[in-house]
C-alpha cells in the first residue's frame, strides 16, 4: 500500500475535504497556497497512524481561482490542485 491523497469535491465553493491514506505512521502537514505560491493557511499538522485521515478545510473566504494543497507525509512532498468556484 502506498500513500495517497484525494481532494473533494473539486471544484467547490464552500468546503474541501482532504482524504489521506497512509501505509505507515507519519508526521503529516497540509498547507494551502495560491497560484503564485503564496502561503494562505496552515490547514493541518500532526502525527497520523497508518490508515485514513480526513482533514476538512473551509474555503468560503477565498476568491474564485485555482489553489494548491501542499501535503508533507514524512519526507514525501505532494501537491494537489483544486478549483474554488
């Protein structure tokens, strides 16, 4: 089993859920960036045991556009794009 990330719904207008599936326990952090690479928010940070975690993120205050979640799982860095309607 490998680590995986799913962001839903996409596109969205009010809230996002980030489902993270982990093969082993890891330190996990989730940050939100705009298209220009500016940090908007620290969404989550903590130690997660193997299995699944769902992190909810409110996006109501954001203007319409494309955004990026940066997810750090241990030393593995992943980026997931989404659209705010």
